């Protein structure tokens, strides 16, 4: 049975990925940082539907915790096949409002956390010369949204790391791709003020926000044999927003 580690799987896109990969027959490791109860209910739902998995508390900005997450996964399930680097935060602020605390936090979670997890996951994948990493980026990496300079810079870094890691890891049978969603209905979107929400909705040609399950479907497809020759790409999933 294959194993997938999904970071930030207590809710939103990560939770949808955990449920989708479990449905596809993976044993899933549901990583969370603060939301243990929500993570537990994701696992309960997976088990009720006949799937298998476990919870793992780790702050992705802590290298030791990330290392032990991958080690415990290997111990519990004997292998690691998929990493979905998903745990992320958005902290909108215009340039003059930026402070170093928010800047560091966003960089630490959205960039360093992705590197730590990719590094520790790749160490496990090297052994069997097989594996897939999916990085959850954002359409903000390619589209200028006022107030999102830090967030978009972190997601631009995710796209760049996706390309370079894909090149580095291809000889070891590991593929690396990214999904760049537009606006997706999760708690992250709840942080938007109502007037911004309506303006963004109007800008989406398909006339609706995306669903977490739609991101999970694409992540699952990227990990499937159908995409066996695809690596280093960032796939935009945004209902036409960036066109
Ligand atoms: P969300 O609902 O706010 O969920 C964020 C998840 O990340 C939570 O499970 C949270 O876990 C986890 N997390 C945050 N900091 C963490 C840390 N230090 N260590 C481990 N886990 C941590 O967000 P979402 O909308 O599902 O977003 C998921 C990803 O999609 C992010 O990378 C985001 O940038 C990207 N994205 C979202 C949208 C959107 O419109 N929603 C659009 C484009 C891209 P705890 O609560 O347990 O701490």
C-alpha cells in the first residue's frame, strides 16, 4: 500500500487531499500544527470510509519535527511515496505595513517549511528510487495582487524550487510538480474582507471560487501513472482568473 504525507491536513486543501489520497488507497499521514481536533475528525472520516492513516503533530518550520515525521512514517508504513507540501499561511499587508515578524513567519512556513519537508521526504524516496512531491503554490505567484507581495514572493519561490528540485531529483525517480490554485473556499478565504471577496469573484471568468476537492483531484492526478512523464511544472487551477 502506498503512503502519502500531507502537510497542513487539519482543514482546507490539505484535509481534502488527505481524504482524496485515502480514497485512492494511500495510507495518509495527516500533519497538523495547532488544530488537533480538526485533524482527528479528518482521520475519523477517512477511517469511517474504510481508509487508513495516522495523525502527526509537527510544525513544518521545525526541522527536527519534520525529520521525525518522515522517520515515523517510514517506521509505521515502511515507505513514503507522496509528499504534498501544503501547510501555508497568507498575511496580507501593503509594503509600508510590513513588519519583520510577519515577513519571517510567512517565509518560514511557506518556503523553509517546503524545503525541510521535501528534503526529509526525498531522503526516504531515494531508497526506492520512486516518489512524487506536489507543492501547493498559488496563482498569486504569477499574478500581482495588491497587498500580497510577501505571499506572492513565497509562492514564486515555491514555483522556482519546484523546477530546480524536479531537475535534481529526476535521476532518482522522484517527480516534483506544483499546483497554483486561484481563490479556493477554505478558512484562508474567510480572512478576506467582504468587498475584496466580491471584487475577486467578479474577476473570475467561471464566476465562482474553487473547491478544496478540486485542488485535491489535481494533486492526486499529478501523483498518478497518467502523469508519469510530467515534472517541474506549475499547473494553474483558477477558473480563468489569471487569463
Ligand atoms: P487553511 O484552511 O488556512 O489551512 C492551512 C493549513 O496549514 C492548516 O491545516 C494549518 O494547520 C496548516 N499549517 C499552518 N502553519 C503550519 C505549520 N507551521 N506547520 C504545520 N501545519 C501548518 O489554508 P488553505 O486554504 O487550505 O491553504 C492550503 C495551501 O493552499 C496553502 O499553502 C495556501 O497558500 C494554498 N492556497 C490557498 C488558496 C485559497 O484560496 N484558499 C489559494 C491558493 C493557494 P493547523 O491549523 O493545525 O496549524
